[in-house]
C-alpha cells in the first residue's frame, strides 16, 4: 500500500513527524515544528543568540547517558545524544553537529537562564526582554 512506502524525503520533526517552518528573527534563522512547537537550530545560531543576551555566558553542554528513546537527527537521521544546558534537557546531533533540538518551550527556558546564570552577568542587556519577545512573539 502507498502508506507503507512513504519515504522520509522531507526533513521533519523528530518527535511528531510534522513539517518544519523556517523562522527568521533579526539575523538568526531556525526551524520550528508547526505541530509540537519544537525547535531545531544550529549550535552557531544558539551561540549567537546567547551572546546577545549575555556576552560572557558559556553555552556548554553536558552530555549524558540517558536510557531513553533516542530521537533521529532531522538532517542525517542518526540517533541524537542527550545533553543538559542550563539544566534543560535537549538533544543534539553528535555525529555531524547538524544542530540542537529543543522540545516546545525548552529554547525559551535556555534563553531565559542564559541571562540569569550564577554568577549573573554584570548587567543584563536592556535588549534582553525585547529579544525574547522577538523570538517568542507568537505566544
Ligand atoms: Zn513536532
Ligand atoms: Zn545529524
């Protein structure tokens, strides 16, 4: 039957299989799942966004071995690895560094915590709130 022969030729959400929408905010672009609101973005994009919020922040990821269903990288379909960033669990493509996956709401948590790390940046840029508003103006 046709249904059994559907190829995954389109990149899509590793959680629900939904299609991606491209979002552009200022000079950044990333992809979001229209159905579950997950976010797929490159590490470089995340680093750029983080620097706008807190120039001194270190966006380190701690990889973890978590026995949990692995999710496939939308770009290469290989199993992604789990990691923690600012106490938020996320998935990333470790094979080819294609990007980082955030479940719905997790990107916002990370961005908010970048600006509130201990020790906090000397001063949180006044653009912090407006940047968050730009990123999440759909809510
Ligand atoms: Zn989805
Ligand atoms: Zn990949």
